């Protein structure tokens, strides 16, 4: 068997598998995803007034006292950078982690000095991805008084928004109850705009 007899079938297989796995398969899967799961296939985007304001899957940075704050982001140099998803990998005794936690506690206490409740852990730590869009209902409840005061809204109205936007465990047993911070803040803006 000559070298040319071996090269020809190898090139044909390379071209065939390149077309199948590099073009046909991705197009088929993309088409199926667009039909079956169009919202997810397009990034689970959240729209306001016809324009995208974020994704329900990626957290955003909020530091204005009028908004609920999410988890810390470990992505660098920009917080919630999906292209740099990662945790800090700091151990529990690492000085940088302790300093970041203390800085966040100080910021929360400074923004709401009358709140003497224990700070929920998810408000002072980052998730493994550094992009978590959710906080626990306890973390949202911790912030209700500050947000209501900053917006001039009744605490009960803000608390009702938290309850309305709280999600239970997926399928009733996976994960923990959670609140999507971006969706909650958009609902809060809508509530404030309606003058309630």
C-alpha cells in the first residue's frame, strides 16, 4: 500500500467529520434549541422596554442603597465578568478572604446602621463561579428596611416583592430557596415608578 492510498481516505474522513461535527451537528443542535428552549438558547436575557438589561443567569453589581445587593463577585478585574468566571479559591483562613468579608460587612452596616441582625453569609461571600445572580430569601429580608427607607416605600410593600420573587427548591428538592437580584430590583423600580 502506497502513501497516497493512505492519505486520500484520511483526507476524505477529515473533511467528512469536519462537516458533520463542525457544521451539521452544531446547526442541528442550535436549531432544536431555538425551537424547544428559545429563551435559554438566547442567554436567558431579561428585557425592559424592549432592550436587554441582563441575564437571569449572571449577577450584576448593585451598590446603591436603593437596590438589593447580590453576592460578591470573585471575577477580576471587573465584577460579574462572565468571561472570567471563577471563585477566589481563598481558604477560610486566608487574610484576603477575611478582609473582603469584613469590608462587605462594614459596607452593609454602614448602609443600614440600625440593622443589628446577623449578616447572612451569602451577602459577604462569593459563589464558586463568581457570577451567582441569586441571594437567599434571608439575605433579601436583611436588606428590606434599607431599601424601603432609601426609596421612601413601606417595608411591607418591599417585603411582598421579596416574597413574590422568591423561588423554592428546583423540583422541590434540589438546591436552596433563592431570589434573583436583578429581577427583584427591576420589580422594585416598577413599584417605585408606580408611586406605591
